[in-house]
């Protein structure tokens, strides 16, 4: 009987997860999907953003962003990306100044395994909510899924299904999002960033 109960519970949980995933996919906005979506963004900086092998990629330049043309408030974001260990990238949300995108005027959800200050490395919200160190949820050398849920002042970040950090911060309430290609350690050119999909579900 216990085994039957466990199976039933597992099926029920699977059903809940599938329903949640289906709900996200049917009500979300595809900013990027299979190499399409560049028209949803404005480019800033000198990164060489381009479509390559059905992905949106950057691997050269000092620094650059893809800034969404649409502004968002309360959202769930699901992004699939590939990075190297030395890639400096991230997803900025609720940007208050699109002309100067920095952690001081937005929330920067970081992708950077070897950030010199590791507590704000991959999975952290820079200068707001650190990750445990040494970092265990690394992104380099593989495909990853990052999920961000921002509702009111609460922001929760998950990488590959594992919660990496959460924060309560009410400074920034609404704004575009941005995908980053940033400089590596001491200004060196870091590894590439490749985006396979970026979905947003307004809440």
C-alpha cells in the first residue's frame, strides 16, 4: 500500500509540475527562441551580438547589452544559456536607466563563475543577495536554465532547478531587462555567452 501511495503521490506531483510548465509556456512572451528575437531588443555597447546556429551569441567586444524594448514589473523569467567558466554575463531586470546599465540602478542576476568577489558570482543578485561560497551552482561549459521570479520587492533566483538566492528589495519596481556580454577578469575578453531561449511571463 505504501508503494502504491508513493506512486500516486509521484504522479500527482508530476502532474502539478507539468501543469505549471504548460501554464508558463502558454502565457509567456518569447523574447528569444531558436535564434529569433533580436528585433525585441536594442543593442548598446560594442559586443558582437549575432544569430549563429539558431542561437543569439556574443563573444567579442569590451561590453554590451541587449536591452528589451518592452518594460516589465512583476515577472517570471526562464532563460536557457551556455557559458564558459570565464564568461561574464547576466540578466538585468527592472532597469531604471537603460542608458547606463549597472547594478546600482537595476537588479543584476549574475552569470560569472570566476567573479573576483565570488559571493556575487553565478546565481547571485549583485550587491543585493549573495550566494554561498565556494559556489556550487556553476554554469561554465554546459547548457543551463536560469529562472527569476520578481514579485513586488521579492526576487528569487534558481539555476538548473536549485534556488541560489533570494532578496527583499524595493528600490526598483519596473523597467526593461537586459542580457549582458561583459568584460572578464581585469578587463580581459571573457568567454562567449549563447542564449537559446528567453521567456517572460508577466504576473
